[in-house]
C-alpha cells in the first residue's frame, strides 16, 4: 500500500478568510508545497490548490509514500592532489575528510572527470528513504508561515504560527491513509467541516480521490475555484435573460467582481433584487460604487447600457424560499442609497465657490501646507506648462478655472463618505452649476491614469499632468518616496499616469521641462538636482515596466529606446523602428562591432580627443572621415553598416595596442568616437 503512487490531499480548515487574501494564499501555497515536496523527492505530474473562505486544499496526484531521495555529489579535491602516484590517499585528503560533516569514508569516494577534463575525487552521500509522515508537518508549517502581503493574526498561546485567520481543522491523506500531524495545536483527522449553513455535521473523507465529490454532494462545498466562477456566471446570465437586460458578463468589471465574489462563497446561489427608482437620479458612479464595490452586487443595465433599478446578489446559501435573503439585501442597499441621496442633496445646497473658501483651513500635508496651497501650486504649474503648449485663449481660461476648483469636492459630504468619487463629484457639481463642458471634463479626468477616452480636451490633460507633478515633486522634496510595497500617496500610480499621458499626447511640453516647472513652483532649484535625478529615474522605471508588462515589449529593446524621460512619448515609434531593424537583419553586424569596441575601450572612455597627425594608417583616416560625415537624419542604418565595415577593416589591418602610447591612445579615442556614433540613436551595447 505505502509503496504505491496515490493522491496526496491536504486540507487546512480556517475561520473566514478575507476575499482579497484567498487568491494570494492559493497561488503561494500551490508553489510552496509543490517545491518542498520536489526537494524531498516527491514529484507529482499534477498538483492543484483549491481555496474557499473556510479552507485551503492542496492535491498532488501520483505521489509515493516513500521517496528515495538522491543526495548531491560533493566535490572533494582534484584526484592528483588527493592520491599519490601509488594510489594512496594523501595527507591533504585525509584532513579534508576529517573536517567534513558527516565524515565520508575512503571506500565511498569515487573519481569523475569535470571542469576542463580534470579528474576530481567526489563523494556521493548514500541515498536516504523518506516517508511523507517525516516531512509533511514541516512542509505545511513552512508554507503557511509568512505568506507575502498578508496581515497575520496570532491566536495561539505560544504564537508559533501567525496566519491570516485561526486554523480549526487539518486533514492529510495519502490515498485512504490518514497521515498523523499537528499544526497550530490542531491534530490531523479524516473529518472536515462542510458548508457553514447547509451542512451541520462533519464529513468523513474516504480517500483523497473522493474528496472533491464528497465535499460537493455531502458538504455542499464547491472546492474548485473555476467551478464556482462558472456557476456564478451561468446564474447571472440566466437572470439577465429572464429580466431581458444587457448581459453583465460582457463587462470586464463584472468579470473581476465574479472572481472576487467566488472567494467569498462556498456554494454560490444568485438572486435578483430591486431598489426604488428615485435613486436612479444619483450619479451612475455613485450607484456603481455603492453596489459593486461596497456591496459586491452585479449592476443590471438595459440594452442601451443604462443602469436600471435591479441588481444581482450572490449568496452563500440556497434555501427553498430565498425571500428573506432578497429582502434583507434590498433593505441594506436602500439604506445605503438613501444616505448617498441625502449627501447629494445637501451638497447641491452649496456652490463650488462656497466650498473653495474653506480650502485654506484644510491641511493637505503638514510639510506641504493646506489644500489651498496645493491648489495654487497646481494652478501655477498648469499655467506655466500651458504657456509652452498650443492652447487657445478660451482653453487657458478653462484650465485656470478647472485648477481653482480641482480640490473643492474634497469638502463635500459625498466625497467625505465615498473618497473614491473625488474629482468625479466635482464634475457633477460643476455641471449642476452650468459650468462649461471643458471644465466639467477637466474635473472628471484630473485623477485619470489610463486615458482610455479618445478626446478629453487640453484643460483636462494639463490639469491631470499638473496635479500629478505637484504631488510627485512635493512628496519627493520631503523624502516621502515609495519603498518596497509601501506607497501611501499612490506616487507610483501618478508616475504611471504621467507616462501614459505623454505616450498618448505627444504635443505636451517635454517631461524634463515639466518637472523643472514643478520644481520651480515648489521653490526647489531647477538645476539637475538630486531630486530631479531621483524623480526622473522613478518615472523611467514606471515607463519601462509599462512597456514590458503592458505593451509586451522586449526588455533589452525597451532599455535601448528609453535613454531619458523625454524619449517616453516616442517609445512606441522607437521600439517599432529598432525592432524592424533587428528583424530584417540590418543590425546584426553593427551590434557585433559595437560590442567589440566596448570590450577594447571599456576602461578608456575618457579618451575622446583625436589627433589626425597621429593617424599613421589610411584605415584610421577613412574611419575618421566616416565619423565626421555621419548624418543620423538620413538612412541611419545604411550609414552605420558602412561605419561598422570601416571599423572591421581597422581591426583586421591595424594593431590598436601600438607600442607607441600616443598612437595607441589616439586609436582608442577614435574607437570612442565611433562608439558615440553607433549610440547616437540607441545605446546598442545594451542589446
């Protein structure tokens, strides 16, 4: 029995795990347990990790109970040092063996040929038999300990295993055999808890292979995540069909919501609810925030994609009469929407100018002043940037008014209750006061970072950039720079927003100039200061990450096309150009020559001044002429190929390291000049 390959099952039963942590745990546990099993010689062709709010299940198929773990080969010393000519062990070998732990015996040593065909004495530690019972407890403990990004809690007296939620049950089975173990003062058994409501008794698992089926049929628990997602999606589509509304599954936000909700339920059942039509007068973003983000409801829309007074809730219960569940959710939603309606109506009683008068009394940051100070800086940055742009007189006026009103909605009841709506609510209040559409758009899009909408107008673009630059320069100036996972002021997001804005809107003033303007407004030296260098590097890193992970550009090519922050607007054009040169083979010889030059000159970059009087060979003069005639604006690749040919001829016919130090240095300076030309458009050494 124990020698056969069978399914290994581990289930860790917990108290309710937050939905956002369930996915993190699933990914980490799957990788960690699989890795530790393989380290100990237990290799499975298929491993799975299933998670629900109340359990973490790991399954590995075709796992033996015993593993014959192969020990690595340990190198001792070269054979000619270890043994005399007569084949006797030397004193050096004996001393080396005595120092080792464990100590090998001479009979276990062997010789193999490694490292440039030299004969080495090696020792292979005898293989050891390991069974699952010996290692499984340690593997589980190590996998649960310190999972990244989790807020752990301690509930044990010895506090030996902090985890996101207390562990209550433990099941470890190999086929039909229960493996004894103890984790967090919980002993393993072959019984597990079923659904919190639908299954009052514990379930005895017959074998690891029947686990999933038993949990579904006896415990009312769908352990497979993909199955729960599919079940919820199917139920939502059926309700949408009955109600004759737009299919919510077509919207990406609902797909994300379904994935999140699947982490909150073990036996999903979806129902349709309604709310009073009076709440449809609220801004759609307010309805979506309340229903989707706060309540985790799926919003229903008519076939014109307008929100209607119906929603879908996903319950973790399936009673015969769902009336109580539906009515309970309707009451909760009605109360929340009634609060939002009250805030909306109260806010409309005051003008934006009234709110603006209170900005000097609201602290933005103790080191950066009030919200009025912040608003003034945004306005100054926007005005100075706009002077360099192509804005009409009317756009200038709209931009200034947008900046002046950009932070007033922070004082409204709606934004104080729903901070996610800042900017958005300001635009609705501006629209209510019949402000020009350009101002309404600018307020709405001031926090944008994706710029999906095709045309938001110049006032919106300049306000958006100015707001982000004010924050970045301000917080960098007081040393509030993101470190690790900590980014309390969302500066990475703001930097990414600037990157995306500059990629989309190429007519903006250069980013280096925009940063200098923001520094000037913050009363910081506009020279290439340490702050400028740090912020430029920070934005460049966001640009590179965006190019590699979102645009799916090659990492090396991205580093080549992004030499400085003013290259960001042209990253797509430059990447496509360089990629096409490489694809058609135009660059292969150029890159090879550039690398050869780098190898020769890497310690002599300071030598750049060429003296034609010291050029004793015609190959040097020909290369010098090619360098001086180079024009990057005309057929760049063709000229670089001709330059590469000249360099190759020079390498073939001329000794660079001449015995005359002056001639040698002059030739290295000539190569440095050639290197400068090769890198005039892209730093080819990085390819």
